[in-house]
């Protein structure tokens, strides 16, 4: 039991940077997106959230975007590189705009994260999500392909 309490899963509510906070989360379905929405609201209520998102084409992206847009102030839509499985980022940006959230496209995941960081103030939160593939690509910006762990979401906020 104690082991489970101390378990850490890289890419699941993983804080890799503070000031601004950067949270990596592999939410890849509506249920995981709802969990992310709840946790971002719990830990970062009142802060501006910039979402970097790429979703695989076999996922229920509309329901996922319902959840993601529920906590996001700005969406940077991008396209992960795995096996041509990513949805067109234009579709994700359009879904965000339909929900009243400002959105734009930066095709490459790493470039999208860099742009989100450029736009973020020190008090903002950048959340990278939508797919294990998206988070894996973004994670390389901090860990350069290595597998060390970032900080646990609960102990970092």
C-alpha cells in the first residue's frame, strides 16, 4: 500500500518546470481529460492556463476538447509525429474556438511548447496533453531522451 501511495508515473500530472509551471499529462481519452481538468482546477485555480494539445485520430477529440477547454485560456494546437496518427491541428484549434477559447496552431510539438512558454508569464501554467505521444515528444525538452522523473504533481505545487 505504501508503495502505491508513493508511486510516480512520468507524464501523468508531472511537473517538469516551475515559473511558469509546466505540467505534462498523457490524458488520451475523455475520462483522463476530466481528471486533468479537475486536478488543474484544484491546484491552479485562478491562474492563466495555456494548453498545448495534440490528439490521436482514433480518440473522442470533441469530448476531450470539452474537458480541456474547461480549464484553458489559450490553446496551442499541434501534431505529434507518431505514425501519422495525429489529428490535424486545425481541427483542434477550431474545436477550441467553438468553445470560446482563443487558439492557434504550431505544427511541431516541441515548437508549440516553446511558443507557449514564450507567451506565458511566470505565474501562468502550461499544460501539455492529449496523447502519450505528445507528452513523450515534449518531455524531451527537459530530459533529452533520458528517463529521469520530474517532480510529483502533489509535492510541487
